C-alpha cells in the first residue's frame, strides 16, 4: 500500500511535464463502501432508494433572479478598480478587451499611444463606467464579456460574488450480508462553481456506477476490507462566462460551448476497522487508491454542423488519493459518526489548481442521529462548511442545510424502500 501511494504521488508530480495526468474531484460513493472494513459488521438490503438535493449561495439565486442588477454592483466595481490600475502596455496588448467596451460605448477612449490615453481610461472607469447614465445592463454585459478575456478578478473572486449552486438526483440499491456487499448507483448532477467570477466553472454529469466490497474479520476485533467501483460516465464542463451568457440572454444553448465527454473509470478503496466494544468502532481507510477516468470527446461545434466525430482525450484524470480516520458510536438511541479526512487529496489537488485553496474546515465531518422511536429519528451534522438538520421517518428523510461562512441554503429529500 505504501508503495502504491508513492507511485501515485510520483505520477501526479510528473503530470504537468508530460500532460498525461490531471487531478479531478467527483462525488464520493455511498457511505458503507467508503469504509469497506465496516461491511463485516453490517447487514442491510435496499431494493431501491433515491436522494434529491438542491442548494445555492444567495448570490447565485440573486443572479438568476436579476442578472443585470447583480453583476452591475460589486462585480462591476471590482472590474473597474482592477482595469483602472492596468498599464498602457496592458491595453495595447488586449485589443479584444478594448473592443468589449467600445461595442458598449462609442465614447470609450481612443488609443493615442501615450500616457494621455492611459489617463483617459482611468478617468473613464472612475466616472463614466460607474455612473447612472451607463446603466446596469451595460455594466453587466461588460462584466460577462470581460470574464474570459482577462484575469479581471485576481484576488479571491468568492469575496466578490458567490455561486455554489448544486442540484443532484441519486438512485441506488444494493445488499450487504456476511461480509460481502454490492450496489448499483446512478447519479445526475449539476455542480456549480464556488464563485460565478472564478476560473473554475460548472459541471454537468451523469454516471452509472457499481460498488462491490468484501470484508473479512481478523480475530475478534479487527476487520480488513476492500471495495471496487467501475463506472460509465458522461460530463460536460460549463465555463462561468457561458453560464452567465445563458442567463443574460435567456437561452440555455449558450452553455454548450465545450466538448461532451464520455468515458469509463474505476476506483479502489481499502481499509481496516477496530471494534472497541459493541457501541464503538474505528476505521482507517485509504480511498481512491487508485481512481482513474478516461474519456472520448465529442465537440459541440461538430454536432451543430452535423459532423459527429469522436476523438480520444489523451489526458488520464485521477481522483487524488486520501486517508481518512473515522469513529462510529452507536448506543441505545444515539448514533454518531465522526470523520477526519480530505487532507492528502487537497494537498495534491490544490498544487495543480491555483484557484483552489486548502480548506481546513473540510477536514472534520460529523453526523448525528437520535431515535425518537423505531421509525422516527432526528438528524444533524456538519460537512464542508455546511450544517444540516433533518428528520428521518420510516425510510424517508428530509433536511435543510446552511453554510457557516456565507448566506446559502440547501434542501435534501430522500426515500429508501
């Protein structure tokens, strides 16, 4: 196992040089298969279940409701402050950016090739661009059209305008008995960017997965387990500028700008568990050791022209490996799950994705349930900066969540039968 981790880390380190490997993040599998050694203690059967989840920052909801007003506020002021501080050579090297503003206003300063031109631009952004006469609509289009041309928001874009909109439907079923478990899992997801102004965009995906796991006791207290997850997957990445343009123009076709990706993947998790007593257990898991994805590409432009031609994506995508330590406590009506993880995978991923920053608040996850009766329970927890409260009744579960650090809301509903 140690050798496998070292090999994977070396491959990730060589990725930029050879342009072969690229890190990616995807939704984790069902809980039981993340800690495969715990399957030795579990007996469960689910013919069919589904989970429906939706949520968003308030900023993203505000943009959907009033796109011009949202972009014309803080994002436009940030753009103006940034562009007013650029040099003369910057404007001369970015004619497409100049064209954005001249197309919106014939009075945008003309290039005279001297410092007077630069002074005119700075005065323009300090006065004309932010004036009432310029109007919210033109400011909003300036923000939207500038986004792909220049790094207009070099500092944390999340502080200017949020996002983090998500919608997912998961359908699954399976069985765990006598140390062997399997399930099928179909996921339809829309994962929004953490900021509508960031370079990390949005992703739409559909995949079909299977999980197969086996656990074996080693003595009275220890268990070892392994799980494998093959998958078929479709995904489409949507840049923020495409998402913004789709809403500004009320035309969903604007989001279809990139390649459609069809592929396969496989992931392997291994772990060990230790049972302290009948109510307390610990698990140590090595996740995504390894986890690879490979795709063929179908350009959207070719479909529009009636030319359906697939090409192979030479990049091998990998989900960075991780190590997680979990504690499971079940006593009478109380059920608590505490997990510490997302350290190693963040170190690897953040090294190659400059916009991402290591998030210490993502390390600890908590899940708690209190049984009011045999069929009714109250639930609560914390994951990835979000706290949630819910209720579970006879296989049905509903809850609400909110972020700790910003105005956001999420709704969850699921039914297991």
